[in-house]
C-alpha cells in the first residue's frame, strides 16, 4: 500500500531509445528531452577522460582536438553498445527533465527500445535496459516492448502490471 502511494507521488519518465535518438518525457509536466544519444569525452591534464558535452551539443565537439564522440546505442546487432556511457547519457537526461522539480524523488522509468527488436529482446537485453535506468537514477524501472505509449493516459502501475502478466 505504501509503495503504491509513494509511486503515485514519484515523477515518471518514459524513455524511448533509437540508435540515433533518445526521447524522454516526464509524464506529469510533459517536459520532453529529444536529442541524439551522443557524449563527447576529452582527456584532462591528468589523462582522465571527462565529459565535455552530451546530446546534440556533443556533435559540435567532434572537430575539437583530442575529443572522442561516442554513441552508446550504436551497434550492428543490439541497441546498447556501451553500458557505462549509455548510463551517463540517461543520467543527464533524467537530471535535465527533473532539475526544475522541487524535492523530486527518484523517478519511475519506463524504458522503451524502439528498434533492433527482431525476434524480441533477450533476457540479457531486458536486464541491461532495466539496470541502465536504475543506474541512471530511477527508483524503479520496467522495459516495455510494443507500440508507442500514449503519454496522455500513461499509468506506470498499469504498464508494469501488463508487462508482468505477459
């Protein structure tokens, strides 16, 4: 009972992932993040890689010396090619969407892979997407497979229940 009440107070984020696009919607506010899933890394004076840009702005860094651009969702066979970098991209997205929320709790996340689904997702892929959202800061996450969800009648508990029943 307490969990259900707490879930109703938590922000919910719907994350759709394509190889060259990530669209995330914070359901209550309707705020949308829709950019390329890129991250620009550059070595600092200690030789450590640091993040210099994420999203569309990372593309502008590609001409800078010693800057590496990575798309963690680009691989010929699967949608996640670099888990750690993908997690950083999702952390940035969640932070961007929730930065204006006063005392926002960690969100509930529905992760929706939008391509490279031939034959369905393997258990490894399902776990990777779920862990990706959890590592990015969500309190709870589910992986949804199917047609695009309507954000106007979006209900996390119903989606979760339908996934568990299938």
